[in-house]
C-alpha cells in the first residue's frame, strides 16, 4: 500500500439524509456506481468518494475532505497546539483505518484519515473524481500560519493579473512539503470570504470534482433537483461552477480547458 504525503487529500465523503436519492443524483451527474457492501462510490470500478446515511440530523449536509496522516493522534495534538480544535477525536473504523474531524482557526472543518487496509482514492483528476479543494476563511493570516505549522504546506500567493482578478485578490495555492513551486503538485488553496459572500457564511472547505463539461453539469444538477449557487465562469484553469445537490450539500465542478482533460 502506497504511503500518501502527510496533509494531502486522500478521501471525500458526504453524509446525506436520503442515501438512495443521493446515489441517484451523483450516479447520473458523475457516472458513479456504488459498492453494495460499502458506502463507497465507484468510477469504472475505482473508489472515488463515500456516500453515507446521515446519522445525526443536527450535523450539516456537506462534503468533507480527509487529509492523509500516518498517525492521527499525533496530528490531532499538533492541530490543537497550532490553534485549531478537534471536532471528533481519532477513532478506529475497521478496514478504513482511523478517522477524525478537525477545524482550523477560521472554523473550516476537515477530516483526517490514517490509512487502513485500503488507501482512499483510487483515482483523482479524471472526470467524475476529486480534483481540488479550497479552504474559505475570514481569517487568512491565522489560517495560513495554521496549515503551514501543522502540515508544512508551501503557500504560493496567486498573481491577480494571471488569474484575471482585481488587484486585491487574495488566494494562496498549496503544495505538499518537498515540492517545488510550479511543479504541478498543487492540490488546493486558501480563499478569502469577501463581501461578495453572505454575511452569515462561515469558514468552510469546498470540494471540487472534475467534469467533461461544466455547463452541462449545471444543467444536469438543476434537472435532478439541485441548484446552481455560482453560475459557470471561466478561469485560466478551466470553467468552474459551485452547486448544491438535491439535499443541499455544496460542491464545485471544474472542466479543464479544451484539450487538457
């Protein structure tokens, strides 16, 4: 079993009030099938995500990204020492290893996954699979320091001109320790919750899935009972939209520029 780099995304899952409805939605949107014995979605027979029944109605309906670790207990201690908090302390889950939930200083919740008999994703960056994560926060300085301290993320400030944004654009691109800037190892980034967002929006993590056609994914989402939160728009990295599924879980889709996917 391959050892994943500490702190890099290794799994995503969503807890849904109506699991059957969720499977119908994502099955049509992404072409997923589902393991009959495990709460896992498959793409051409390869693990790409988890869909689970929500066991506590007080919990939000949301997608959660899990970051790889060799020792969830040690990492939990680092998180607390760096100003984060544990939402759920590490707990064993049989063949899936050890899981935990944590929150950064801005309140964004993410998971930890210490590998078990399997190793999370079997494919990424292909249509229908995970391709990116973003932490949205109102406390960028504290959050930047937190992830650098806990995971050693190498943060590169995005260039506003290159991104086609205003001069005040504040976005950091994250790569794992040991990588070099620009070597295509980036897996996510930190964005700021600006005045363009609702005042009540808390810090959160946004999970991205690759799709062949962003606009078609938006149309399919609406047809299946979901909604479009942010209409499709172009970036240097492809066309992006933010969506809600038919039960309210928020996620994003990305179709890469023509000829790159």
